[in-house]
């Protein structure tokens, strides 16, 4: 084992988790379900993820689903009908991750479910759990009462936003809470998952995310609250109990505008970062793109020629950075991204690290993180005297550079 590998092994496996830099990796894109045997493919990439210092890998929804991508789930205990692979292949992948000290995050899609059968009205609202017993075998009364397309009107009103493509599940129902929690705990004990990525958390009140967090006790969890209002996302985190994290859509939005000649946007009125990392860094998961915003969907993509500026920002700044599969493997950016992750790990940059913004002009942004690392993005080459002489250049690329304190 080389010296670099020894360092990574020590940081990820030997040191307690709390002392290590948490780095999330999204291990799929929108097309992965169509590739045939995604679990068996991803397992081959684990050495590269380990070498990059990844601590958590977010895996796609594992259950039977009407849609191949997994976001219209039905029989939640059926992991053999997934387009990504079967249950044994998933367990083998998770075990291989664990063998390298990398934890796994399940994509939890519980706002809605697709039914297995029609009821007497001809409505698709009879759910099957995928077991021989009655677990997660529900009828129309388990659907939100105001979901008039599918419900029989007996369920509680929806506590969040509606979801027209599939029945909205009534999370106010104690049986729903308990059986979903039991299923998630089964994903932990039987399959080996360590944490959760909660899909579409706007679909139900945050108090129910709190219930699932308390009943399942994940080592890490993040909610998809697609909202660029950082105060609203902070309120959601607090209402959900304060231990769950949230994707920092506010940082993504500001950052992808900023790198297009508006870098002054990266400093708020209080002199700090403008995203969720500026007000709640320990609960913010920063990212450049994911399977929705990028990939083949491209709902809200980061400027493709500025992606490395984005990574230079999120991998040196507070929050928990998330790296997208496409950028790391398909775009050929593995080497550049890995240099940044090693800088983060070497200098112990964490979600709660401090930032001093040294420059925020339209064409230049410079910040010191924990007074150990200085990051620069933007086309202006000359940074003047902003970088002290006791800092050395650690890595650089197109319109970005990072220095480390000696």
C-alpha cells in the first residue's frame, strides 16, 4: 500500500468518523438503470472512490418501481425487481464499500407509492409490500384524503405538496410511520445501508422526517428540499429535528450564476457565503449537479465549462460536498476533483469550517478556509497580496487555484 493510500486508509477507517472530512458521492445518474447491472458495474469503481477519500456513496432507489429509475416505487421489500440489479448484488456492493470504510446511503422515496392492484372502483390503490406477510400491504385509506384521484377520502389531508403522478401516502397515519420505519431499519440490518437520502421532502411535513430519523437512527441523512431560499431550508431542517442535512440548492443557484462573471454574488450582506452554508453549514450538502439538474435531464445544469470552478468552491468550503458520478467518471475530471478532495482531507476541512472572504469582485473570488487553505476562482489571474508567502500552490486549473498553508 502506497503512502497516499495509507493516509486515506488511516483517515477513513482508523480515525473516528467525527474527525474525518465527510465527502458524499452520488453513485448513479439518470441513465444508470438502463445500463444493465449497475450494482455490478459500480463495484468496480470502489478503488477509485476510496483513493479520492469518499466517505459516503449515495445509491439509487433499490426497490421495485414502475419507472426504471426507481422514483415510482411500489413493492418496497422487493429489491430483486430493480433495474439496477438484484438484492444479492446490492448487498455485495455495500459490503465491498464497507470493506473500504465507505458507508452507503439509500435513496428513500416515501412521499408516494404505486399500487399493485385496482380496487372495486377500478382505481389503482391496493398496495403490496413485496413479502409473504402483510407488511406495507395498504389500501386506499392509506392515501391522503385530499388526493382525489386515488383516495377513498378516509385518509388525513396531505401535510405537504401534492404529487400528481402517483398516490400521495398519508404520513400522519401511525401505521404508515411504523411500517416505513420498519422497512428502513430492514434496509440497515439486512441490506447494510447506513444512511438516507430523502426524496421530495416537500411532499410531507418535516415533523414526519423527524419521526423517520428518530426511529431509524441513520449515520447520515440528507433531504431533497428543492428550494433556493436558504432560510426556508433552515426552517425545514430545524422542524425535522435538526440532525438531518439538506441539499444546498441556494449555494448551487448563486454559484452557477457567480461563475458567469458575477463572482461578487458569493458574499452576502453579512460578509459570509450566501447559501445555506452561510447560516447552517453543518447541515448543508453542497453539490454542482445531480441526476435531475444535470445528467440527461438537465433541468438546471451548472455551466459545463465552469464545473471545476464549482468543485474548487464546494470542496474547499464548509458544508458536506457531494460529487456527481458524471463529472468524476464520464467527464474525465477524476484527477482534478481528487486533488481537491485530498486538500480537504489533509487540512481537516469540515462542514463547520470557517470562511474569511478576501475578495468578491465580478471576476475574482478569494477565500481563506480555517486559515489553512485559500481558494480562488474566476478569470483574473493576479490575486495581489491576498495569498501570504507562507502558503504554497496545491492545485490549479482553468480559472481556479488552491493554496495550502506551510
